C-alpha cells in the first residue's frame, strides 16, 4: 500500500514551503528561493535553481498524499486553505507583483513554475523581455520556461528562447537559452528554429563566459554540455556525446569548488544530479558498466527520495537482466509519488509478472491504482493478469 504519511514527509518542502532537511532536490530549492525574497538586502536575487517536474507534479502529489487543502488554483487559495505562513508570504509577494523589480519577478515566476502554477506565471509575466538588463533577461528566460510548461506546443517558446540566445546582453542567459533550445527541439523534433545548430552556436559563445563569476561560468557551461551530449546521443554520435558529457563533468567539478551560498550549493547539487541522470539513462552506450553503476549509486545517495532517480536506476537494473532488483527499485520509486511514481509502480508490476510472483504483482497493481486511480488494469495477452484487482 501507498505510505501516505511518508509521502507527505518526503515532499514537505512543497506542501509547507519550509526547509525539510531531506526530500527531493527539486522541492528543496523552493524554500531557498523564498529566502531570496525575504532578504530585502539582496539587490539582484536571481533564480539559478533549475529542476522542474512537468505535468503539475504538486497537484498530483496533493491528491496522492490526501492533502486536498493544497489543490488551490493560486497560491492565495492555498494560503487561505492551509493558513501556512510560507504560502501567505508567497501570495503577498504576488499581490505586490507590479511593485516588484524584474529580479524579484524572475524569482516569483521560477517559484510558480516549480509549484505547477504555470498559467498564473504566464499571466503575470506577459511579454517580459528587457534586453540590455540582466534581471529583465532572466525574467524573460524564466517566463519562457513557464510558457513551455503551460502550453508545450506554443511556437512562442522557441521564438522567445531564440531571441534571448541571439540578443540578450548577458552571455549566461544566451547560453542557457541555447541549452533550452537544444532540449525543446530534441523532445519535439519540430519547430520554427530547428534549422539552426544551436549546439554549435552555444559552443561559440562559451569563451565569453570568462567574464562571468566562476561558479556561474561553471554552472552554465555544465548545463550546456549536458544538453549537447543529449543531442549527440540522439544523432548516434557516441564519441561526441562522451566528449560533451566529460566536459559537463569537468565544469561540474569546478562548480562544486566555486559555490559558496546556499542557492549556489543547491544549484551545484541539482547539476550533479542531472549529470548522473544522463549517465545512468545512457546505460552502456557511453561508459563502462562499472562507471554507470557507480553513477547509479551516487544518484540514489544524492536524490534517492525523488521518483525519477529510482525509476532510472531500476530501468538500468532491468536492462542488465536483474528484474528482481529492478522491481524493488521501481516500488521504492513508486512510494515517492508523482506521475513518474505511478509509472514505476506499473514497471514493478511487469517485473513481478516476469518473475512469476503473483502476490508481488498484485501488490504493485494496488499501488499503481492508489497513485493513479485512472490507470488501466494491467493485463496479459491472455486476459486479466495474476496481479489484477477484482
């Protein structure tokens, strides 16, 4: 059965908007971003934390954790329903949107996107670009990311990122925009700006990062090379992908040494987590099995409470021919919730079926339906499976 109390504790940072001590990295950045807004002495509180879970994970988690008070359509509604200070503070900051500078607005858009309020973020930000001003350019960048989550097929997403890549005065914003263009075009496989090689364009910009602070230079470079590695994997350029991911790891090592503030250290952890994620998902295509397994172990140490981390480690075990270990990891991932957790429960069911464990298959099927009541009953070719609910 789904451990609802454990699920609530795991995602406390998203439910209560307070530091939780442990929990997924993607949620742990939320209190850090709120702290940027609380510190009135910070002149340019720009958001550098990156992780976003698509498909409004917060609302899905609220349902899975039986926390309906968090299902409000706006932070104000959640604040009124819960009475929690963090939500009240966020709602008050949004109420004062027109009086906030672009740097604080960029943090607010990042928070709204992270928490799944995509429409609210897009509605507030509007046409946010302000070229020649770093804070305005970061606001435009965060607004384009919010629009990507709100309307994934919107042509404006690619247009906004392309304009930032070509026209922004801040070179970190330009490289980050190239990174987003590579990612979006890889996923969508179509788009107005597909005819340009954004990896080559971004690579040409990298020398200009020497002007940036060391930690920001390292973070920007590592994120870019990770996206370039994905592009080369898609093009079946194994050697090119390996070279790109090694460059990403080199920059990540620099980032770990250069980060000093709480947000910088968290951004470094996020970045490391994403690199490990690529290494594990690539399986044996890029690195020897020993390095891939070591990356899987580090990924679980760093972010083992996040469902996709468990999912990818489980998929690696399945790929290596160990369905029993894969099933165990898939079930652990399922207990962490979100849509990925539901997918993990289904994959656990399939592993147990393959092993002929009818009781475990039934347990995984029940877990799937608790996480996603709309899930179809798993079946075999011969009809309802041994693990099906009746």
